[in-house]
C-alpha cells in the first residue's frame, strides 16, 4: 500500500509541476472589460469565462496556447509564456454585431440584452450625437419612445432644467445612475402648473454627451435592485474609458428664425496612468442665445383682466403687439467638466473613480408688466423714475419686464475598488453629489406700501417733526425699493456608500448581495429682505426666513439577488430588498423575473413582477413658500405651499407623507430571426398606491395654499415596441432601419382622492392626459464611402388638457404631429468629420384645438365670442398662443440647423 500511495503522490506532484496558473483581463479597444469571453487552452476542454470585470484565472499545461473568443469580436490566440496575459479584442468588421452586454437590471453577473429577463435599451454615444440635439435629455427625447421631456414657455426656475419622465411616471420615479452609482437629485422642485408639477429629478441635461460611452435604460420597476426612485425604471449612464483616440468637437447652430444661436466646444481625451491605468476626461463649454416666440395679445382680453380702458390697451399694443413678452427658450451658458479613470492595483484588484462638475447660468424673463397692469400713479411716480425717463411732466414710462437669472452648480464624484478572489467579486464605493441653485431678479420693484421711521443722521434716532413732535415715516419700498433682488435659492446633496458582492457559484446559479447607506441634505436659502417682505420682488418673491433652513435624513438598505439558470435557455431571477429611513420608516420589496429562449435563441419570452416604493423627497416634505402663478381671468397671483411638518399643517389636520408603494408587471417577447433583424415587444402595468402629489390651492385661514399628500392610487399600462434591421446592402453602401414606439393603454387615477385633499380636473389632466398617448420613432441610416445619412421621423401623439379656468364643457387637444430630422456626416479624412443636422426640417410647430365634452361645449364652440374668451383664458390673452401656459412635448422654436466639426487625435 505504501508503494501505491507513493506512486500516486509522485504522479500528482509531476502533474502539478507540469501545470501553471495564468490570469489576466480581457477588454475591448476602448478599454472596457468584457465579461463572458471564452478563454480556452487550445486542443483541450480546459477553459473558463471572464467574470463581470473581464478577469480570468486558469491552470494550464506547460507550453500551452490560449484562445480568446467572443461573439462579434475577432478571435485571439496567445502562447501562455507569462503568468499574466491581458488581451484587447477588436470588433469584427462587417460581421455580426456584438449583442451588448448590459450591467443594468441585475446585481449578479451581467448578461447580453437579448438574454436579459428585462427590457433594456442600449444607446451608444454615436446614437446620441446623431440626433443633433444640444443636450443629453433632448437627445433621449428623439431616441426613446417612452421617454418624454416637456418644453415649458416661462416658468421661472423651471428654465434651468426641463422635467422629464419614463412611462408617464414623472421625473422623481426614474433613478439615474452614473457607472452604476446613484446620481444626486436636483434641488429644484417643480411647483408651477405644468407637467412634472410636484416632482423633482436629477439634472441629466448637465451631463456632457461627448463623455458618454453608452446609456442603458431599464424600462421596468427596479426598487428591489436599486432602492427608491426606481418605480418607472433606471437609466445607467456609462462613461467613456478610452485612454487614446481623443477628439475635439466644435458645434454651432441657429433656429430657422435666425435666433437661438448656439456655439459649443468639447474636448474628450484620455491618457494612461502608470502602466495599468487610464484616465478619460471631458471639457465642454456652450452658449445658447435667447429665442423668442411671443404671441399676439388680445386687447379686449387684457382690458378686461386688468380693468384698464380699452383705448389705453390698444395704444400700447399698437406699439407692442406681443405686449413686450419674451417667451421661448432662455439664454443659457454652461461649463461642464468630467473625468473617469481606473487603475489595476494588482492582478485581482482595481481602483476606479469618476467626478463631474457643471456650472450653468440661465437668463430668462417674467411676463412684461404693461403700463395698464402696473399703472403709473400720479401720486407715486417712482415707476417712471425707475423704468421711464424720470420726468414727471412728460413721463415716458411704458411698463417694465423683470428678468429671472438662475445659477446652477451640480457635482458628483465616486471612488471605489473592485476585487476578485476565489470567484467572489467585491465592489466597494463611496459617492457624493450635490446641486445648488441661486436666483436673481432684476429690473423689478417691491411695490409694498410699508412705512418705516426716518432716522435722524445726527442722533441715529427716529426723526420727528419739529412742529408736531410726531415721528416722521417714509416708505420702506415703492420709491425707495431696490430694483435688483436676491430671492435666495435651494441646495441638495447626498453621500452614498455601497458594498456589492457577487459570485457565479456554478453553471446554473449566481448570487449577488450588498448594502447601501445614504445621507441626504436639503436646504432652502433665505432671500434678502426686500425680495420677500410685503409683496416681495415683483414676479418672483424670495424665500422667507421662516420657510428657510436645512434638513437631513439617512437610510440604510440591503438586498439579495439570486439568478438560477434552470437550463441554458430558462432563467429565473429573484431579488429582495429592505430599506429603513430615519424620517418615515422602512420598506421591504421584491422582484421575480424570468426568461425562456427557444428556436436556437431566435425567440425569447420574458416577464417580471415586482413590488416597489418611492420615498418622499426632502423637497416634498419641507418646501414651504409663496409663489407667483398665472390664474386665468385674474392675471398673475400670489399663492402658497405649506409643508406637512409645519404648525399650519397640524392645524389643518394634514398628515405627514409616507412612501409610495408600487406593483409592476412586465411581459415581453424578443426575437432575432436572422443576423441583422431583431425586435422586442413589452407590455407593462404599473400600479402606484399612495401617490404623492401637490394638490390644488384651497382657501384656508392661512390664505390660498396647497400641500403635498399621499392622495390616491394610479395605474399606468402600455406597450413598448423596438425593431431594428441593419446592414442591408444597397449599392456599395449599407442601409439600416429602426422603428420604436410606445402606446399608452391606461394612465389614470383608480381610487378616490383622499378626504380633505383637492385635486382638480386641471391637475388630473396634467398628470394623466398631458403626455402623448402614443409616440413612434421611425429612422433610416445609410452609409456609403465617406458619407453617412440619417432620417428620423418622431410622431408625437395626441395630448389633452383641462386648463385652469377653462369651461368644464371644453378641453384642449394637442394635434398629433410628426417631426422630421435629417443628418449628414462627411469623413473628410480618417481624423476629420463634419456633421450637418437639420432638426424639424419641415418647421412643424405644436398645434392645439378646443374639443367639446358635450352638447354644451359644442354650443360654446359655435359662438366665436365665447371661443375667444376661452382662448384668452388659457393663453394669457394670446401671450402663449403656441403652447398655452402648460407647455408642449416638442419645441415651439421650429427648424434648428446645426453644424459640427470633430477632429480625432
């Protein structure tokens, strides 16, 4: 027995001595790690696949040769002569296009978007820049049917960033990630009567498009994987990693009307750091001039609203038919800086980091204060002193237009490391981010009749009348008012810590688990006294000290994700998450998803069911303010918002906010019947309970005020369609088609409004019918030689509004429109490319009409006088004739021409 044991020992030693361990990382030419690459010892069955970080480790025989293969990439063969073999794979030219590996939607091992159990859109940097749109959010508008962003005509701070949403769910229900890490929310809370009212979201327009490698958009509820804000879906922005092939891009543009001039320059470049690291950086500067699309104002309507003599109104409008209004798009300047980098510390550990800073300044205008709106009182000639020639005998006062100026600062940064040991993948990171906005109002006045005692300059005491001995009082404002104000601002920041661990346990099971700790701070900065005291600054009152302050909360979350490949075709994925918030309690949610492939992977059936939650934002909990807004028939009025933790809320028996709860169901099919054609259809059904909304103003002992509440339940359902057919040979070029669409089946309130709340038909239509019922994008691209051509048609379906003040027997309907975009690229050399885009080539503008709800409505439409009255109510007497006061889903600026030059280093 001893001899036999010794023999086995010697054989084992010999075998071990004949083998050696080889490891490395496999990446593409941009430096992106490739998971799932097959690494095999040539001539044997000995092999392994790279993990989620592109890493592999394999014991091979002496003198072995390794073969690296991956669908869509050229196969690489290398002798195993060293212990570390790193490989860069190149895409096959003219071959089968790589099925994108997506990291969004699962916390276990990544999968391709055709084998994922969830609907995920993947957009490359080329897809985004091909739209010719100036900002990232507008590029998504013309690429993703279920993504919508609203163009508001004039809404004060809303001019800093437009509200956006996925699947009609509002901006606060889509979670934004950068390289898989949570991006900070904006500090702006939308409070005007426009789509997105009562919501807040991350400022995605702040992200420079040239810094983006690709965008992964998960169109499914994902609270179980990622926590709050993911009821509608997740947008994961993957930054560029290339350390070479830098470029300089110069962009210019102008509208078809000759305004809105745009000029921008972007530098994207990279460098190696040490021998095993990279740093990619982006610098972006842009300036967009104001574009103005005012309407023609109706004299009789203005005379009635302001109680002014018709002759005076007509005299002013003869000089200024648009009543001096400036509405369209504001003047915007932006500076954006971003870095993305990483270093391999050793064979199994990598450190990574990214950071961004954005500064944006917006100059816009309030409604013009006409001389019959803000009248020149002979006893108080200060308006002529401020805005006229100051001559009492011959005043030249002709009204004034206050300006609104916003300064936005947005930053985010992540530092983390990944390591792989014994098959366990560990990712630890810390992320910080913030957004601040400060405002200025100029060319305005505080009209309050507040008296204050005069001060004797000699004594420093109140001055008295030498005859009567009474204290002498003067106006604090009016003729003594400043004309420039600092109304304050808001800020939001968070710090997020993440630990994520995953492992592929076998060919069938992979797991992921982790935790997150997040702290958030929201602050309201008080304005200067003149901006809020009394009436405050005309057009935009400042934040009062008692409504200002700083508030903080924290939360802890933990999740477990298990993926089970029952067979190579049948996948089941389950996730559970627990979250505990310091200010309102905890939530436990789950998700179960599955997919089944058949016919040699040509057809995939997939579906998911999940529960979710959304915590009320600090903005919604603590915002308390006075605001100016347009009230049909009454002009601009001041009203207020009281928060749910205020003494006023207790007196009105308003409960504190709780989290929203959701149930998401998605069922879909995907197919790739042959190499160049694929399509997906996905049905979704989202039920949201205790939906948080900003209700209507109500008359209370505290004046006309509104508040947030968990007011009702809602349901949204629809169908997403995506089709692509590429590489069609036409002559010596290649033609490709794409068709994608979103159809809304239901978007409605499904429960009564909570007792004590007020939710009018106006707010109901803003939330449920003011989004396109359907939206389709049909595109074609053709590449031949040095030229590339693209033609995209975006169909915006019907939307309806029941505007505030509109007769209950009527509604307005935005007529469906098709916006056509043309793009031409010319590769002059290998390094120099010119691109010319004409967006909205046929100058299609938003168009709306009145629709009767019943016979009484039909009678109104048959009477031109009544129609005119209703028209004046919702357009502020024609000031917003193109889009009404509530905005539209595509720009009212018409045709846009853009020219860019890209030079590769």
